[in-house]
């Protein structure tokens, strides 16, 4: 479909800004593995400190990139499926809030005033610009969402009996989860942390802040993941040359995510004080519930791919796999999506390990955790974002992909890197190697009396994998920016691949409405989080003043 | 609508989850593997100390601060059962005992507790595994498990 100049430029800005910043994020990814493997024994390189770089890596890759992309992809999806462009004012406001917020937070991080990592656990204190910038980024994404709600409601009024397209259901479910979970972190940031970092309130309740963060923090991972799921359901079967096995399964999966994405955040806090065991156990069990939609998805996608391969003439119980269009330049998006899915098999299973209550004690906060989440957020999420970004870039600018062969092999190279990297980190994690630590200064420095030789091989594997990932990322940038600065050869358009359904899909009213699902969602969140928050409020003995990461004495603001 | 294969997959997935959940309960019940106890906080946890309750039962009260643990070295006889209490004096720290399933957070205003048996002699390293500022990578302690002197 044709898109207006305005929408085209907005989406392009929302793809360009995060990919440009991603160069900084990926550079710091490479630096992490170099420090950690003990190749260098320094606290900083090029005036950027290890922990400052880790903050940049986390915030840019996991928050800025994902949020910008979700909004850009949401605009494209809503406009493409509902044939209605978003409101100009809302879209522009949303974009500017996100861009300015990101610049504020980036300035604070680059100045070294916000080396608090992307979880910004108090009582470590960042510069207020970091908190305010992050909040603006989030609020900007809300503005776009509110506008899509009006578009959807108007569309529904005119199409009462038409099944809402699966991609639209997915987008709206995703942003509903996002809106609900970010209210908690917005409260944490704007009500608890900003006044505290300005010295207006002396202390903050740390367990409460952590609980509010993780109310947001785990739902965040589904906000990362659902755009990929939308692509898996609505595009992957088409790209493979087949049909979607069951669209109803997709709807069930999305609504299950709506119900269960949020009330499981305490599974990040199994080691925390103040929160009771009952709350932890019940949220651990609910986490198994949220794995269900992923199991359904795994089956539906495998069935769709098998159907596509057999349509291409494949035979045999498993050998049909090789008939899929793996290295085809014209459907390069297939490579990005299928590699993400392969990584997600392991990412999902290790996630279940981590969610398993007391089993979490074995690896909590060790390198196992980044080993796991690089197979989720740096797997299906990141690869789908990269693939779709260059796909949309090519369509919206009407340009040819620069170095198409390189672009086609990037996801494969990346996946090999992640597998090696995650193997190293998870192995190290099982041997107690901590995450988020400049190991090169002490634990992997033979000159230090803290030297820990067991972690040498595991962190070297991390280095090898991380190096390959860096090369893949670098090649992607060449392809992306080369495309951006290339010559226009076609009319700008948005033309997303649309998978047909294999089984004829009847409209089931319950899977085409939000109201009952929203009510159940509210109820489950209320029941699971009321005791968690009340525990954090009642069992906490004292509140904490702010500390700078560089100084063991608290910051006392002058009155 | 849902076809027969899909129904089978959903049922299998639910059964597999059920098995995982049973395993969690088995670990809790038969193996006594549990997460930290939830205790109300009071000022006494801010004093780092080792207390001996009887011949083989000890309690260690750890206080984490930027960037060390107190007590930085604790001596425990082989075969003792030790209650570990962990809190923080400033920011959030982590508390991970190498080769043991002890994995706690040290959070200001809260206290975590777990119980662990030391049957093998050795030096058990305690590593801070939560970022706590620029000195985070220096933060370590030791539990030395040795035979009683007499």
C-alpha cells in the first residue's frame, strides 16, 4: 500500500535512531566480552568505563532499540492492516518524546553520570536526566498506542462481524501489556526516584522499588518478543512458501500472553528479602503458564513450515527441513526469523530452568542469566528487529538492499556467535561466574589474589562467541546504512508478507474482543501483586539514601 | 478451529509443565531446597558476627557494604550446619557461595536467610554477584571449613 510522506518519514526516523545508537550498544557488547575474558585488566577503555559501557549496552539494546522498533512496526502494521494512517499530531508527539527522552538518557550515560545499569536498582543513584529521559521514551510509546486504540475502535465499529487481523490483535495485546506494566515503572521512576535523586526526598524503599521494577521488567521481555511473534505467525509461513497452520492458535497465544505476562515478575526476585515464599512460589507456577503460548506457537510454526516444505516437494519425516528457503536473498527475512526461532528453543527452555523456584538458586545472578537472555532478546527478538528494520527500510525508501548476500548470511553468523557465547556464559554461570562484573580486573587477572582459573575457558568461549556476534552486527550495519544511502529504484510502499490460514478460520467472538480478557488480566495481576507489594512495604525495616556508584558514602544533598 | 494435532500438543505441553511443577514440589519437600526465608527486619542484623549455637550449629550474620563483606573470613568446623543471614549497609549486593546452592540478595532494609551444611573441608568463596558500584569486582569473602582444632 502507498503511505503518506509523513508516516514514511516517521517510521524511518524510528528505525534509524535506534540502529544508529545500536552501533554504540554493540561496540560495548564486544568490549564486555574482552574485559570479562581477562584479555585486558582495565577499568576503562577510550575513557568509557566498563560499567558505563554495560549501562549503554543494556539501555540501548534492550530498551531503546526494542521500544522504537515496536512503535515503528506498530505504525506499519496498523496502517497496513486497518488501511488507516495514524493521527499526525499524536504520531509526531510520540516520536519527539521518544527521541528527546533517548537523547537525555544517552547524554547522562555518556557523561558517566548514570552508570547504574539498565535495571537502575536504587539506592545507586543516576543523574535525574537518566530517569526523566527513560520515562519520556516510555510515555512517547504510550501516545502512539492511544492513537492506535482509536483507529481500532473506529475500524471495529464499521467491521463488527469481521475478524480483526491477527497482526492487529498482536500489536494491541502487546501495547496493552506494555502500558499496564510501564505504569509501575513510571511510578517507580517519577514518584520514587526522581524526587529522591534531586534530594527532595531523603530515602527510598529499596524492596518496593525492586518489586515495581520487576512488575515491569518481566512483562518487558514479552513486549520485546511479541513483535517477533506477530512476524512468526503472519509472515513466516508466507515467506516459507506455505500457509499458517492455525490462526486461532495465534489468537489463543496472544490472549494468554495478555493474561500472564505481568503477574510473574517476582520470579526475578527469588533471592530478595521482604517478599514471602508463597508469593514467590505462586508467581513461579504462573510462569509455567506463560510458557504455554510458546509451546503452542512452536507447534503451529513447525506445522506451517512442514506444510510449506511439502508443498515445495519435500519428502521424509525430517528431511523436509532442508527444502525451506534458508539462503534465498529474495526472502532474506526468512533467515532472520528462522534463526531466531532456533535460538529461542534453547532460550525458552533455559528460561523455564530459571523460573523453577529453588532451582534458580543454582544460577541466580550468575553469567547463566545473560547466557539465557542472549538466546531470547538477542535471538528471536533482535534478529526479527534487524530483519524487519532493513525490510521496512528497503520498502519505505524504495531502495535496493546493499550487499544482499551479506544481509542474507548475517542472521546465520549471528546465531553461531550467540550459541558459542551463551554456551560459555551458561557454563561459567554453573561454576558461579557472576554476571555484570569486570572479571578482567580481579577474577580473571592472574596478578590478583582473587584469580579464579576455572572461569578462564568459559569466559574465552564468551569472547569467541561475542566476537562473531560483533562481526555479524558490523556486517549488518554496512548493509543497513548502505541501503539507506543508496539510490531509489522503486516507489515507496509498505507491503508486508501476509500468510493465509491453512484451515478455514471462523470468527470466534471471544477471540475477537478485549473486554473479558482485560478483566481477567486485571484480576490475576491484582491477586498476585497485592501481596507482593504489601510484603515489600511491611517487611522493609529502613529506607535508603542515594549513593553514587563511585562512592561508599551516601550523597547528602545540601538544603 | 483447533484440530486434533493441536489439541494433542496443548495437552502434552500442559502435562510437561505439570511434571516440571511436581519436580519443584519434590525439591521443596523431599530435598528441602527452598528460596530465602522471609524475616522481618531489625537493627540487630546490622552487626556482623559469627555465633555458635551448639557443637555443629552456627549462625553467620553478614553485612555487605561497598565493597566488602563482614565477616570477611569465617571459620566453621567440618560437618556443621550454618544459618546465613545477609543484609546490606548501603546499596544492593549479591551473595553467592561457590559450589553451594546459596544465592541471596543483600538489600538495605531487608534480610535474607538460608541454611547450609558444610560436609567437605575447604575454602568456600563468597562472591558479590550484583553490581554495586565501581569496586564491585573486588567484593569477595571466604568461609573456611576445617577440622576442629582439638
